[in-house]
């Protein structure tokens, strides 16, 4: 979880695109996007989905993996 947090913070500051893998409605989903906001203490982050150009707010606990493209 600590490595995921470091990757999110780096992606936020560098504006690099990332692959996000997370759980949603019992399914494992991978999307490409840009991190817009990270609240480590509150356990939330916001990303903009590259495909839909939609802003998504999500809990860090739902996140499985974050990797740079």
C-alpha cells in the first residue's frame, strides 16, 4: 500500500498517465488516467479517466495497483 501511495504522489506531481487497477462492484477494473488529487490521510484520490474524460473519486482501499504507462 505504501508503494501505491508513493506512485500516486509521483504521478500527481509529474502529471504522468498511469494504469489504475481497482475493485468496483465486485469486479477488477483497469483504466488509464491522470491523477488529479491525493488525500493519503483521508484515504481518497481523484483521477481523470483518459477514455471518458470523466473525473472519478475513489477510496485508496479499492485500489489494487498503480503503474506508469
